[in-house]
C-alpha cells in the first residue's frame, strides 16, 4: 500500500558473501542479459548488495504518490501499488 513500509526477504544458501542486485522499474520489457537471464523491466534504480549466508531483509518506505504505477522484482514477485 502506498505510504507503507515494504520489505523483501532474500535468502542465500551459499556459505560465503554473495553479490546481488535489486532492480526497480516501472515499465515491463523482456531483455536478455549477457549472463543468460532475462530482465523483465526497464531499470530505473539499481541497488547493489552483498548478501550474507541465510536471510537478508531489505525494507523501503513507499511514497504516498498517486503517479506510481507499480514495481516488478525477480520472477514471480510483482507488486502493484494502490490504496
């Protein structure tokens, strides 16, 4: 919900630090990456992370802004904002 805190739990089963990236965007697309994956949105914000083994929680406060249309994350996680 707009104006609320939004959290995502990211789990790493690797036993050492793992590099990760959270990509935030508003426009859907389907772009092949050089690493063999598919980016499902047009990136607006990229956040680099070093994930420790286990679960890392990333939280963000969502602005109460009527112009926001939605957020898309990794495959299977899509958050549409609204009231």
